[in-house]
C-alpha cells in the first residue's frame, strides 16, 4: 500500500469510526452465564409477555443492522436513543422477572442471600453504551436532555451514585425546562438527603415540585416536607405534609403514601409541641382518630428506641390527655409504657408514681379495660410486671438491708393488692392475697413502719382460708408488737390493751394448742391483775389469775399470780381464807418450785408451808 492509499483510508471521519466501534460493541454483546437459566425465566413469563419481548428483541436486532450501514450521520442519534430505550425496557422486564424467580426459589427452600440481576444489568450496559455513543459522536441532537437523563438513571440503577449525580446535574443545569428536569432535580435531592446535606436537598426538592403534572409529584412533596423538617422549618414541614395527605387522598394508587404521611405528620406536630392542633387536624379527616392513636403509639416507640425518653413521655402524656375516659384500654396501655420508661431509666420514684397512676386508672376502669383478648393479655402483663417488680425490689432490700428499699417493696405490694386483689374473686386469689399480705408486712416491719404493718398483720391473721403458717406468724408478730407497746405504756394505754385482747382472742381461737396461746393467757391474766384498784382484785382478775395458777403452775408467772391472790385476800381482811389458799399453793410442789426463788434471802430451802406463809405474803 502506498502513501496515497494510506492517506485515503485515514480520511475516514472520526464520527464514522465511532459508529463502527459502536456497531462492533453491540454485535459483541453475548448472553452471560446467568444465575437464572432460560427455563426459570420461562416459568415466570406469560405468553403475552414473551410475545412482547420477542417483538422488542427483533426491533433491537434491526436497529443494530441499520447502525452497521452507511447513511446520514445526523440520523444515527435517533436510532441510538431508540436502542437505549429498548434496552431500558428489557432491563425493567428482566429485573422484574429475576425478582419473581428469586421468590419462587425461596418458596422451594432455596434461600439466596440476594437476587441475581446479571441479566437485567446486561441490558443497562447496552442502554448506557448507546447513550455514550451519542455523546461521543458530537452530532447536534435535540434530545440530549433525554440522553443525559438515561445515563443518570442507568448509573443510579447500577449503584454508581457519582456518575448518576454528574449526569442528573447536566440535565438540571443545562436543560432546566426539560420534561426530564423534574426527575433530575428529584434524584439530586435524594442523593443530597441521603448524605445529610439537607440544605442542598431542600433546594433541589423545591425545584422538583415546580413540576406539578408528573406522577412523582406527591412523593416529591413528601420528601420536601421531610427536608423542611430536617432544616427545623417546622411550620413549612407541617403545611407541606398536610398538602401531601390531601393530594394522596385523591387517588387510590397513593394510599400507601397517605398512610406514611399521616404517620409522619404526628412526629412533626410532636416536635413542634402542637398536640392540640394535631388532635383537631386528625379529627377533621376520615378515619383520623384511629390513625392518630396508632401514629402516636409508634412515635413514642421510636423515641424510646432512640433513648429520647422525655419525648416519649411527652407523647404518651398527650395521648392520655386526649383520650382519657374515651379509650380506657389505650390509656391503660400508655400508662404501662410510662412505668416501663421510668424503670429503664432507673427512676424508682417515677416508677412508683407511674404505677400508682396505672393502678388508680385500672381501679376506676376495670370493667372497660378487661374486655377482649388483647385487653386480658395487657392485664396479665401488668399483673406479672407489678408482682415481679415488687419481689425484685424486696430481694434487693434484703440483700442490701436497706430500709428505703423495703419501703418501696411494701408500696409496690400495696399497689398490686389494690389493682388485682382488692376483692379476691376465688380461693386462688384469696390464697395469693394472704401471701402478698405477709410479704408486705415483712417489708413494712423491716422499713420501720410498724403502724402500717399492724393492720396488714391483722388481716392475715383473720384470713381463715390463708396459709396456716403465714397466719400464725402474722398473729404472733402482731401480738408481740402490741405487748411491746403495752409494756412501754405500763398498762395505761386503753386502746392498745383493747387491741391486744381482741387479737389475743382471735389467735387463741385459731391456734388453741399453740405454745404462744399459753403466753397470751398469762399476759391477759397479768393485765387483769394490773387493773385492780385499792379495794382489791376484780372478779375477772381473780378468775384469770386462778386459771393461770391451776393450768400452768410450772410457769414463773404462776408464782406471781398466786402471791397476788393471797395478797388480795389479806387486803380484804379475809385472813383465814388467805391462810388456806397459801397452804394449798405451798403444798403444790410444782408451784412451790416457782415460789422459792421469790422468797427473802436466808430462808431454809424447804420449810413447812405454814411457817412460810408469813414470809411469803405481804402484811395487810
């Protein structure tokens, strides 16, 4: 080949070489070793879809043939753009089918980690190559806005955010009036929003919503509302979200968007502290009340998970304020959530106050709350929680020997009784009530709250269906407390004495063979003796002391009682009767063994009874 020939061949235009290279690239496209085979695609493709796909493929092949021929250069961009559109259609078709194959495999037990999109991505590459060929040709073309948009879209779908932003920016800046500009602005806004560049995102969203006639307009408005919210422009955020709800309510295809907007606007109202306005707004829309309740509940849950407990409490309190007696089940659940928030934050005082509110509300609305399976489940959770929490605090108090914790445990037991055992419905509840009463009494005593413990102990003793062991311990504890108070008052507190006598009667009746019942009889007898005036023992006192001496001569108190009886006769000037009684007592060996330690010093160990009498009783 001579120099002239070479020069002639080199005169081919740059554009012609570009088209030849592109044609070679298209013809070189060959099927990949796809994860999903043709049989799997056939299973999820209808005959009509197959026909449409065949027609599409035939058109692609025809366009490739045309591109390999020589014709006017200015027609090639139109053909390439049409080719890009066809490849994009194929991409969407195969993308959808790949998802269907993935779902079928999952149903068959084949659990792929991700969907394989090799086939659909290959179509995107074809579309991208066609668009790039248009740009490389440098031919004047009226549809370059569409070309750049396709490149941005394809890059976005391939996960190449950087290139997508580059191409969408070209559409937005060079072709701001294009029909593709709205989507370009929206995509740029989405990328900025994802990167938390909210000011930039807001600017792009504001440009995108200027195109009101496109299908994505309501969704773009929704994102604009969020951009305002992120920029703390709360009023504009609320107004925009209201507009989204209005727009999305007009067409059924936007029902999902409407639900999202209704849920999110509650957060907007909450952050702005406009709960009253929120209530009025939701009351004005169809189904708003129920939506508002559900949204508030979800919002509080979001705040809780984020650790923003004060905001969660604020939401629950607003819900309680709004629905009070109108929705007892809802309010009861909200009160329970408040209890849990205080518990998790370690605020014992707040937890107890919240539990108190919960119990009071339950007591006032028991019948309304307890209806239905969900309500019963809620009650059971609350019951288990309250008892478990009381037990937990009680054990902690025992471990730390902390009076304050004992007091908390006692108060929690009291709340549990008030909520669930105030009026036991059956024997099981009766038994549990006795058990809880016992635990509470122990906690009160350990906390130093004897006065609070005493009524509790009395109730436990009086519970004839309760555990005998618990009843006995409660009665003995109560009586010892009363005896301590009696001794401190030296028998001068008539109220305490009356309580003691009543409780002692009940204890002796319930446990007649108990050793402590004997102690009670002795104490009762000595109390009667102590009440005697200057004229001597009363008949009740004499009877009580005589019974004590006769029934329990081996007790030290029997000697004191015998001496009191003899001394009483001496005081009454009944000397003969006094002598006879003294002789009878001193003749009783068991009783005598109790009397001897009380004799004056230097007395013979076993003198004759008659000789002991003058030394034993006091002078009249």
